[in-house]
């Protein structure tokens, strides 16, 4: 039996993770990371403290709240805003997991002399014959969260357990009902935790520490002006709705050009690409490739992408090239490209540039 520090968001998944670990006989300690708070006093969906504290009381486990608002701004919200200003579509959860949540829980584990840390993610952790750790796809694909975890380090994975990897959401809710956990029916958040209404552009305008790009031109691929847009922070590659253009055909955002404040509009066929470049790379189930080395995998360009067969090649110190067997649609700079080995383990990933 171990002493396990469980990251508790206030939702049903982390509550059931804590319950299952205690049921197995472990000494469980709940921790909520206070990452962000709105002017109204509303907390992020990742740190709803009242619910997490109540669950901890019902389970009879020690509970702590740890403030990491400074780290969250530095490593998550500030880069999020910066990316949008530079024409990218960031995925803040991937950086938050490795750079804020796991770092803080590792620190608290040392302070509280805990052996392991645990979360309510739908994923499994495996150690390969080579000794490397990796997250493996959950048994129930509809809830698999491995895409969001590709940046975790070997040290972080080595001390982590994920009790929900073999369970469905329905099973988790049923366990919570039977255990009398009061958040059993609590709904999942579908938005980024610090943008509670889903309006990214408004969030950026209210929180940026620098000027926000204003209106610019919609242009076609030849540079012809088609109209005026609201500002590049309002758009992402592949977007069709909300453009306000009457083109006579379905029009999509193909590219965002921050240097000229232009948003390039084209037809859907132009959104497909068979090659991507990535930086901010991390290798997981496989050792880091040497420059020039490559391997076959299945790569996902967004959370809900089913994945496509591809070859990943290391091209520089922090560069990889992914060549897809079949073109992928609307790969947005700033999003993560996560690649999986033949065992459905995360082999690694990077940020699309």
C-alpha cells in the first residue's frame, strides 16, 4: 500500500479515482490546485474547491488547496494569449498538465511524503520492455485523454497512477452513485477551463498585456481583398462559421498571416495537407530520435481526430516532420500533433508550426 496524492478538480472523475484508491487500501490525500479565478469569483472547472473539499470529507481523506495562479498565468494563459496574437490556435491543456499540474503535485508529494500521484484521466500508464513509461489509450475510446498528456516527462509518468483507464464514463458515474459521492451527476466542462463562455477573443481582449491586432483584410490565395475581418484572434484554420462573407460557395479559413493581419480564405479542398512541421517535441514510449531517424506511427492533429498513418522524422534539435499516408484536414498551427506506436501508446508529440 502507498501514500497517494490525488489531484481533485471537484468533478466526478477525480472523486472516483480517490475513492477507488482508498478502497484498495492506499492512504489517499486530496489536493486541488487553485489555478485561476474570474473577477466574479468564479473558479476554473479544474479547481472547484467547494466540491472537492466536500468529496474529501465524505471519503474521509486529508485535503489541501495549493495556490498556483502565478505559474498558471506564466505557463498557460500568457502563452495562450501570445499564440492567438501570432495567428496560432493553442492547446493550453497540454502545457498545463506537464508544466503546472504535475509539477505542483510532484512538489506536494515531496512535501507530504507521498509515494505516488494520481488523476482522474481516462488513460493507462505502461512501462515498456525498454524501461520507458508512456500513457496508453483508455479502454473506452470515446473518453480517451492521452492526446492531452503527451508532454508528460518520464519522471512524471514514473510516479503517476490513473485508476480510470479501464472504465467507461457510465461506470464511473455508477461507482460514484453507489459510493454516495455527491458529484456523481455533475456535467463535464466542454470548454477551456479559464474561458468559461467559450469566447476566446473576448478573453484575450480583457486579459492581454499587449496590443491586440485589430481589423484586417480577408484575402484569397492570390492576395485579392475579399472583405474586412474583426481581427485575427477571432479565427482559426478550418473555420467556416462567423466569417460574414458572401462568396457564393462554402468558404473556409486556410491561413492566418499575423505579419499583415490577413486571413486567407479558400475552398475546403485547400485545407488538406500531407506534411506538417512541429516544435516543442517530447518523446514518450520511444527514446528521442536522432536527427535523420524516423519511424512509422499513427498521428492525431487534434483531440477528436481519429488519427492517420504517418512517418515521423527528426529534422533538428526541436523539430520533427510528419508525413501522412493520406492528407489530413485543417491542421492548425499551435495545436498538438500526437503520435502513437503500434500498441496504442503515446510515442511522442509536438506543436504544429
